[in-house]
C-alpha cells in the first residue's frame, strides 16, 4: 500500500533557526525561503534537475494604486508530479523606489508557496510555531538529526569503504541479481554475514563487490559446464 503521507511527514517539521517572527498584519511566523529550497534539494537533488519551477509567467498588475509583479509557476517534481498555477506578487516600487529584485522575489515566493502545498514546513503554516513547547521539541529534533548526520559523515570519513542506507540496499540487490542465493546451503556462511550487515544497516562496499565478482564467475562457470557437450551418444547395439 502506498504511503501518501511519506513526503509530507519527511519535510513538514521546520528547524526553528530558519523561522522568524514578523510583526506585520497581526504578526506571523515566516520561513526562510532558501531553507525550503535546501530541504527540497535534500529530497530530490539540485533545483533544475528532477524538480523545479517551470512555465514561469510574469505580468504587471495594478492594485490600489500600486504596481505589482505577479509571478505564476508550475512546480515539477519527481515521479511525474506537476503542481500547476501557483502565484505570488511583489510590489515593483515599494516606498517610491523601483525594486530591481521584484521579479526574483515574486518567483521565489511562488516557488515556496508551491512547496508548502507538498508539505514543506507544514508545521509553520499549521500554526504550530505559536506553541513554544512545539518549537522547543522541533529544535531538539533538528539538533538530533544534525548530530546524527555529522556522526555518519565522520564515520564515512574514517572508513570511506563503508556504505549504508540506499547504497547498501542497491548493493545487496545487485548481489542477488547475479545469482547469490542468500537462502542456499552453499552460501550459508556468507549469507549469514550479509544478513548481519543488512541488520546493522552498513557494510563494506569492497567486500560486497568481491562477493559479486565471485558469484558471477561461479554462475558463468556453471553455465558453461551445462552447455559443454558430454560426448557422442552411442546407439544401442553399435560398435565402437
């Protein structure tokens, strides 16, 4: 069954250090736009690759005697996702001076609005940052994530041969694809070792590579042996 909340749950919690209080329009919490783009990059890679704004349109709009730059975008994201028609506006000349960044600001606002519809920083938009206890909880959680990320980076630095997560899963799948039977009796020792690494969530890329090569060579040798002629067939009653 597909987990429809997987992305939302992965990106909904905001690091308090990227949120600031704005004392306008009754007061509200604002998220740093660059932090949203960073979070999307962590999920999908650099903007402009697997995800990003497309079909960007600009127009000038007059409202209450003020000229606004209105930007409308479609947001493209992995697995064929397309969120159409998110718009945001920015004053062209606030305080009587033309803002050369108005187009860029409008585009950034449209992009972050689109990302929020996918769940990015949902806790801010749900009003959870009005609760100090929640803010403290989010801060502790993000600090824990930073610490774990740092520890993994240090471990990787000390042992660059170490692989884990998706890279480990891909390596094990590749090993199985060349015929390594994790349940076979002849592979019981190695299979036990792999299961142990799988459970620990990390393994040696070099050793997995060696196992793959050995398994592939063994499978090739067995295939060649099966294809090799076993000698001429002697018909009953024939003389040699």
